[in-house]
C-alpha cells in the first residue's frame, strides 16, 4: 500500500492484511480480492482495510503480488470511508 518512491527510506511499510475467511466481508472496511496470477493468492480473500497498519520491512520476505485497479480503488474507497474522507477533496 505504500509508495516507495515517496517513503521507501522508512524502516516500515504500510500494509492491509488479507483473510481467506470470506465471512469477514460482512464487516465495514473490507474489500474482496480475487485469487489471480497477478495477485499471487491461492484463494479469493478479504482485504481487512480496517486493520491498515505499518509493519517493519524485515517482515516482508517476498515481493507481494498486485491487485486489479478496481480492487485497489475499492480498498482506497474503504480507507477513505474509515478515515471520514469524501470521494473529492475540497479546494483551499
């Protein structure tokens, strides 16, 4: 979830944990992520956006897969809802 071009020198990285427990989709702040070649997931999963957090980079042992643009948009939409942000930002 983190833009390493901006924050790649930090000792932490921002992540959204995934769960294969599909019943977790009932919670606010979740999004579906499909098991695809690009995602490198073995089965469809639920992104637990409400558990967005920073972890130490040493915990990331292999390069994660990528999710579709639509899935990424849904994850960010849920993150905006959780943080009280609207779809558009006011101009100052």
